[in-house]
C-alpha cells in the first residue's frame, strides 16, 4: 500500500507541479545533460516521494503518465477524458491510479546499444546528444533508444513493483468489447498525462495464453497503417498529423513502432501542430493498425506499450477484444 501510494504521489507531483524543474535548472544550458554532481530525475522523484508520502499517505491521487483510450481497456481510459484526468475506477473498472501502469518502480535500461542514433529525428529529447567517445548522449540507455528491448515485468503494466499487475485486472466485459475483422485496419488510441517522449507499439496475444507474457505479445506485433496519426480532442474534433514509424532496430525484429509526436517541451523537436506540446493531453493520438488476415477468430488481448526516452520507464495497458473472421 505504501509503495503504491508512493508511486502515485511521486508521479502526481511529477506531473502536476512539474518539479522536474530542479533537474532542468541544475542542468542548464543543456538542461538534461547528466552530470555526476547533479540530482537525477529518479533522485528527485524519490526524495519527493519520501516527503510527500508522509503528508499524503491516504490521498487517492490520480495523475500519472498515460493510458489506452480506445478500445475500452482494463485500465479504463476514454477518448472523452483523455489525459485531463486519471481517475480511480473510471469506466467501472477496478483499476486504481489509472495511468500508473508501468513496468516497475525501478528504472529500466536497454540491454544493448542504442539502435536509434543520437542524431535521428526519432529522438524526442533536447539536451546533449554528443555521439563522440565519452560524449554526453544522455538518453542512450533509455527504453526508446532501442524500442521494445528493455525488459518489462508485465506486458499489461504494473502499478508498482510487487503491486497489482494489469494481467490480473478483470477482462473487459464482453458487452463492452470491440470486435475487429481480421485483414482490416482498425483504430486504436492512447493519451499521456506526463509526457516523457519516446514512442509506442501495439501488440496482440491470444486470451487463452496463461500467463500473458511479453514474449507472447512480441509474437504478434501490429503494423501501423499509413503514415499519419490523428489528434482526437476530448470534444471529438479530429486533426490529421504526420507520423514517424520505425521498424529497424526494434524488438521483436521488424516490429513497427511510432514516435510520440508531441514534444514534452518547446525545443525538444518541432510539434506537429502549433502549441501541441507538453502533458495532461486534452486529446488522444489515434492510429490505424492492421489486423493480419490470418489472425484466428476469437478472444485476444491487445497491449499498448510506450517506451519513454525522457525517463527510464516503459508503460503498458491491456484491452480485451474479439476478432471476427
Ligand atoms: Cu515519470
């Protein structure tokens, strides 16, 4: 309980109060350059956590990092709410701290070298990306720099290390499930409440698989259809933007990932629309993914995986869907 609240408190503080500024200020002019004498984001987060937990132990804080908003998921996001709020038990689910579903409380790193080069337009962070020996490519070990390769504790997200696992959340009720036809392109969507850059992928695993493993989802990565995404605002208004996909250097080999198109801050990279920057999105990013024609009819679990670059985190949600022939 304490650790769960700790995570939620820390993430809430991180999101709402933007106290990462301690780190940014200390890191100027390359605000995210990692220097040994400076506090790391994790250090800032953990010290904030210790202080905040004492005061807020019982508060049902509910802001965190991101979630699936379509189709209906076990974690409960919706297109109408998007990243404006992360309630507890939204859409009738039992999920607590609904955007808190990431991989673990500890930082994670890619196991090998970065496959997204420091000078790639897929990089989503500002700061120093010096590729020379001894250079300061400060995100070179972050999950997004080799998409899909960082180890995760659960393909459906975990509330905390040792805490609830998204695989154990009740499946989406049959009446609320989306049915997709094999061989078609279908819409999926996610939102972000604390933007850490990076990028995302969508995967499937048969519902009958026990337990649902990351390896299973890696056997069924979904390709995106087309080279655009849609910004769908909570009002329902939709605007099409360019998408940047990547299939080389990804895990599993050849799996297709898409760059988070919204920069955390001005200067990270050019936003797709004027002012489309930051966190607590009042919109979702909608993409079309292709359901392979040979997908067996029946019940499947859909996973959204977001590998971040700004922090050492990976986030995941799961939905239950039906595939029709
Ligand atoms: Cu974070």
